[in-house]
C-alpha cells in the first residue's frame, strides 16, 4: 500500500510542487472511494503519472492487464486506459462491473476495422486462421481465432498450425511480425495514430544529436523505425529492457506519458522523448476517475454472444502466452 509520501515522490519528476499539492486531495479521495466500493483500478503504461502512480493498483501493458482482469477478486474493475482495454476486461470478467472514466477514449487501430471486414477476409481466405491484435473491439475479437498483443505477437502467430495467417488490424505490427516468422502474413491497413508519426529519419537525427543514445521503439511503428532501433517491444518489455540493459540515455519512440512514468521509476537514467501524445489515453483524468467511482459510470455492456466468442480468443492468447 503506497503512502501519500510515496505518491508525492513519484510525481516529483513530472509536476511542479503546487500542482502536486492540488492533485493530492483528489488522489486521496479516489483511493478512499476505491476501498469503499471494493474496486480495483488497472492502469496502462500510457496513463499520465497522476493516474498511473497516484491511483492505479495494477500497472502494465495490455497483456498483463488482460490477465489481471481475469484474476481479480474486486467487485468493480475501473480501467484506466482506452475502451478496447475495458472491453477486454469485461470479456475476461463478465460477471463483474467494468467501468471506464470516459467512453470516448477510443483508439485509431480499434476504429480501423469492423466485424464485417473480418467476415469478408475470412470468406476471401477460407480456412486461414485469424489473429487479432487486442487493439480492436470485442465484436471484432468475437470473429477471430486468437488475440495477441505486441508482447506476444510472434509467439501467437508461430503457435498456429498454418503456413498463412491473417493478422489484423495493425499493418505495421504485421510487418514487424513478418520479419520474425516464416509464415505468410496477410495484413490490413490499420495504424496507430501516435506511432505512425515516427520515421527512421527521426531516429537517425536523434542518434546524431545524442551520440550513444539507446533507441527503444514500440512495434506499432513501421518496420524502418524498428530496424534502426536498439530494441522494440510492448510497453512493459520496454521498461524491462531499460532495467536489464542498464541503458543510461534512452530515446523512447512511443506515447509521451511512458517517458514520464519511467523517469519516476528510473531516476538515475536520462529520457529523451519527442512527446507524441495519444488523445484517447489523455481523456482519462483524475476528475473523471473520481466521478466514475462515485457514480459507478461508465459501464461496459456487451452482448452475451460477443462475450462468449470474444472471451475464447483472449483466453487462447493467455493460454499460449502463460503456458
Ligand atoms: P502495449 O501496452 O501492449 O504495448 O500496448 C500499446 C498500446 O498502444 C496500447 O494502446
Ligand atoms: Fe490506440 Fe495508438 Fe492510442 Fe494505443 S496509442 S490507444 S494504439 S491510438
């Protein structure tokens, strides 16, 4: 259990002192409501530090948080992340009340593809297994064989007994997986609006500016960016790499808040970041989280048919990943 002093300390590398003092009463109120409601707050690595370090109980990448959602004893799961993540939590714990503080916290990848698109691809390539990146709606998950995240995409693709695999909807992640598997990948033109902004030229110019910098990118970036990086992985794999490699100067090719959260975790390292922000992730604020707990809003509701089929796709992924 974090003390108020622990929380204050974890916010010092991002906020001014008076900002921290303004945030602390709200953080305390949220932490009180959490106990009163027996709620657990799952926090994605892209949350701002006040939400991430201040009020979230379980922290991590999409893979870890989907496992955590399946295992919690809490009555309420409040997902501090985007809508598809809260839907995944509902798939894994359908009997629980799953909330998100802002229903408009979407995702350019999840919005790029519909259930109809998947049905069309399946009829175009009969018998070819469909892998969907978790960054898609529950309806799309329900139409697919197995999910994956950026932490396990290659492992999931290689686990399938087929030479060809349909991989949806991120074309850049698909391209990065293609470079690490012998299977033929059929992709779809979806992209993350944050990671698609980075170019290989950006990385080369940062390397000139900061000789010796370690470049860590997310595999939602295009293959050229990943190729000129020192490491590419999911958000939690990025932190693990920083911890294990001992890298001193790090350029993070990902969403802005990741750098703020890592700066607080690794005060002895230097983070260089260009700060591209995800407007969807940034919709989740302390004020909205307090209201979400107080009024038990906004609840994720899914059709039972979608829950049954979508849950299987996520469950299969967890089985392969944590076997
Ligand atoms: P991961 O945390 O699984 O790396 O996901 C990154 C992302 O873009 C989520 O929106
Ligand atoms: Fe979607 Fe990209 Fe935002 Fe993640 S960072 S929620 S993939 S738009």
